C-alpha cells in the first residue's frame, strides 16, 4: 500500500467520522466545529487527487467563510448552545433507514461499476493555480461570468432581506437618509 | 488506488448528509447536511477528473463552481434564517406551520394564517 | 487561446444583466423619492430592458448560433447555443418577466416591497432563465439554474412585516438547495461515466455504451429527482402551496411561470439532449411522475377555497400535463409538445395571476367568495379572469388552452396510451374547480369593493388578456413556430 493510499484512508475515515458527528451531535456549535474537521479532511483528499487549487479554495471558502457564516447563523438566532433534545427515536429511525438505503444503493452501484478500475495518479495533471486559471478563462468563461451574476444577486438579496425589519412600519415616514444612518449605527 | 475508494467515500458522505437533512429540525443544521452532500459531489467530480485525465478539467472546474454556489447559498441562507428568527423567534423547520396546507374545506375563513394576514395587509395598515 | 464570443447570441441575457445593474444603481442614487411619489422608474426600466432583450432574440430567429466553444479550433462542442428551441423559451421568459414586473408595481404601491431591489432580483433571475435555455453543458446549466433560484428565494421573502413571507422563503430555500444537491450527485455520476459535461458528446458516449451502465442509470435517476423538485412534480411538490401563498403574489406568478419553465427547460435539455439514448430508462419513471402530478394536483385543487392556493395546486396539475410528452420522448417531436404546452400555459396562467394580484389589493385574504360577481362589478377584470380560467381548463372559447391539451394528448396517445387516458380524466376533474371559480365570477353580488388598480397591474391584465385572445383566434402564431422548433 502506497503512502497516498494510506493517507487517503486516514483522511477518508476522519471525514466520515466527523461527518457522522456533524449530523448526530446534540450540541449545535460542536456540529459546526466537526464540520470544519470534515471539510479540512476533504481538502486533504483533494490534494491527494491532484486537485491542488480546489483544495486551497475548499480551505479558504468552505472552512474559512462558510463555516463562519453558519456559526454566525447559529449564534445570531440565539441557538441554545447546550444539548438539544431534538433527536427522538421517531425521527431518527426513518431518517436512518432512508440514509442507509441511499448509502447501500449508491455504494453498491459505484463499487460494482468501477471494480478493477485503477485511479492512476502518477501521470495526472495537477490542478495547480496556473492550470486551473488557464482552463477557467479559456474554456469556462461563460459559467464563470454567470456565477458573477449569481454572487451579485445573492449579495443584494441578503442585504435586502436583512434590511426588512418587522418593526419597519413606523419609521417609513422619515427620510431615507435618516433611516440609512440609523441602519449604519446598528 | 482503486477508483472506487473515493467514490465509496462520496456515497457514504452523501448518505450522511441525507440523514442530517432528514433528522435535523434547526434550519442551519439542515443546511450543514446539505453542505455534506455537496462535498460528496465534489469528491466524485475531482476523482473522476483525475481518472479521466479530462483535458478541459471539467470536474475540477465544476467542483470549484459548486463551492462558489454553496458559499452564495449560505450567505443568502444567513439572511433568510435571521428573517425567520425575527418574525417567529425560532428557526425550527417543523414548527413553521403558519402556511401548512391543511385548511379544512368547510372553514369559511380559509384557515390559519389567512385571517392574521388580512389584518396585517389590510388597507388600514398600508398607509 | 481565449474563446471567441458571438456578442449578438449572448445579447439577450447580457441586456437583462446590465439592466439589472442599472436599476440597482439608479435606485441607490436616485432612491426612494421616486418610489414614494408613485413613480415607477425601476419597473419601467425593467420592462424596457426586457423589451430590449427581445430585439436580439427576434434578430436571431431561424438561425443557429453557437458560441463559447471548447472544441479544437473553436469548434463544437459549445457551451452556449441559440437556436429556435432557445428562442421560444426566451420569448416565454421575456413575456413572463415583463408581466411580473408590471404586477410587482401593485406590491410596491402597497409600500411593503422595496422597488429597486425587487426589480434587480427579478432581472437577475430572468438572466439565469435565459442562459439556461441556451446552455449546452451541465456546468453552465447548473450555474444558470442556481441563478434562477437564488434571487427567487430572496423575492419570496421580500415583504416587510409579514411572517408568512419569511416562512415561505425558508421552505422554498431548503427544498431547492436539497434538490440541487441531489441533482448534482446524479450529474457527477453521469460525468464520471461519459467523461464529458457537454450534452451532445454525453449522449454520443452513452449511445456508444461508455462506462458501467448501472452507474449511468443511477446518475440519471438522481438527476431526474433533483429536477423534479424544481418543476414541483409530485411527490416533490410539498413546498409549492406554502411558498405561493406566503410569497407576494407577483412572486408566485414568477415562480409558477418563469422559474417553473426554467426547470422544464433543464429537464428537456438534460433528458432530451444529454440522456436521449437512455430514454428507455427515464420514460417510464417520468410517466409515473406525470400521472401522479396531474392527479394529486387536480384532486387537492378541488378542495381549495383560497384562490392563490387553488392556483398553486392547479399549477402542479399543469406541470403534470407538461410532463406527459416526456413519456413518449423517443417519438420525434414529443418534447416539442411539452414546449408548446409550456408556452401557452405561461401566457394563460399569468393572466389568472394578474387579475388575482389586482383583486388582492382589495381582498388580501384571496378567498374565492371575494370574486363573487366580479364580472358585473368590474367587467374588464371579470372577463379577463374568466377567459384565463376557461383557457386553463381547456374549454372554448379559450381555444389556445384546448389546443395545448390536444397537442400534449396527441404526443402521448400511442406510445403511452394509459397516460393519455389518465390525462383525459384529469382534464375532466380540472373542469370542476375552474367551473366553481367561474360560477363565483358570474354570480350576482351586492357589495362593490373599491379596487385600487395600479396602472402597471392593469396593463399586465390587458396584455395577458390580449395575448390570450389573439392566440385563440390565430393559434398558429404561437404553436407553429414552437412545434417546429424542436423537430
């Protein structure tokens, strides 16, 4: 067994174990922290699979930004940080049954479909920043540009929704500037 | 390494994500399940990209774009979740039933939520 | 070597995206004085932008333009193709977005929806809808589908001080995000088997028997499940009534027409173009989905007293009719029938929503009894709604609705006769609730409520009504090009 294979097994087990904790831990903040472990292990797996740039983006955006946003969401909604009684047997059993079914079907299909196929990583082109940049801007300009519309729309949408306050009715009479100034101060 | 290793990992991770989506009641925790599912997809894409020696790097590019999509989704999710929290005081998906489609047909007002809604949106409040 | 870009081909979505930015900037700098004095600058700009996008679309009719190609020497396969199929769908998006922008003025007048941002989100979403119809690779398709959905989540929540609006947004958001993840899993498996994300090479690879067939089948099924959520096929429809009732009515109109149409285009592209050689796998599955969708949608619509919820369930049922030709997709021209029904449904359904938006200014509860005697109180509104309902039911004089049903029925009869029979039964069930509503319209009523018909919404009613009448008198105007587009 090569070094890459050993590393892959370790990282894979870490990802699976922490993912299980993400969905099962009773403490919500712990769930977010376990998600960091999962995402970081997956970043390691990307490195092994010759996707260097994807790995760094995973660390930057997923571990760095997405998890922080999720933590914000948990904190700002004053989620109880203590244990949660939200997993009852009546909920867990059907969910677990569906999950096991999905796992069994998907896993048997891909394993049966690709037995004996070797993933040869020695000659693979490493997806470095240079390679990825070239491919994106030479071959994938269109989805890249459409993504920019997506990001702008998500940004504006998030700002608009945050500005909608339930108590907004009474201060509508005042000039916009005043409201904006108030907005900034909050 | 055999190609099915990463694929098996992705399948299991996807199933764990499905479990999280189904079992959790807090909207943010449901979203964490979705993130696990999306990461499973990305593992698949990256593994296939390496296996196929895709000259266009379709898999890796797709994975990158999915990461960006996920970030945009989470950003918007934060805003929506806070909106719900401000109006309902909780973000428990199971308890959001103001709209649940179970109006008895005989009820003249058409069911829950509608009356409250008319009070909110009636002409008296719009000025 | 960078890709060469055919600017005329991308002009449609580009105009919409630029208008969106312009609206946002103007609103930020000119700001609310315009909104408060009743000026509708953003809405007018939106309609103008949408009309502007129609110009390049009209110029391109009858041609096939491909751009953003990745093949050797800038040849096929290409990411962005404008052909007649694309243009038919662009027409639906352009018309739908224009009408929804006009309807939005009613919500804006109410003072609870920020106007500039609303128009920006609408235009961004429409940009995605136009892009998806032209996309010929899965990366662009998925990204564009997200561009359609993401602003729609925000639009669903755009209503100050209404907890139901927030609830609608979170439900819509979660369902849509989960369905995207499921669909992406399917897409990743199909990519692994075929080695490409471009639709036509993908089809060729599958036809040649590339890779393990079972993995490709699993990928196909997961992709269909994900897209079925987007078009709200039963059993993936639970979010529809809640979201439609909770969101502002203009958004419900948008979701039921443009956003749903985007889902169907995704389905047509992925199944009809990318997985065509797998038709034997997905045809029976989609047939079952279609039968379930029609039946459940119609049966649940029967009980509704709340008009928007009735329209929600009826739009579920209509989605079922659109899915019917998929069951016979191997016969040529079947998917064109779907496209034709979709186009007609868009025009007619927007008409019903437009009147509902106007009535909603006086009766926010949207009970069916609120419509009693509308024809006598407000003949223009009453007849417009009456016509839209007749056309949705598929009765004369709403000839266009009838023709749509015949086209779909013809496509299914033969290859999937049982489904055609189910559809016929469902059309009969549909008559019941549309008729119930029609009776209310024509009933005698005592009170005469004060409708504040906003200029924009009034215009929307007029436009949809006129379009319905013109197409009923000259159905060939709409159906001939649509049915020819996908031959």
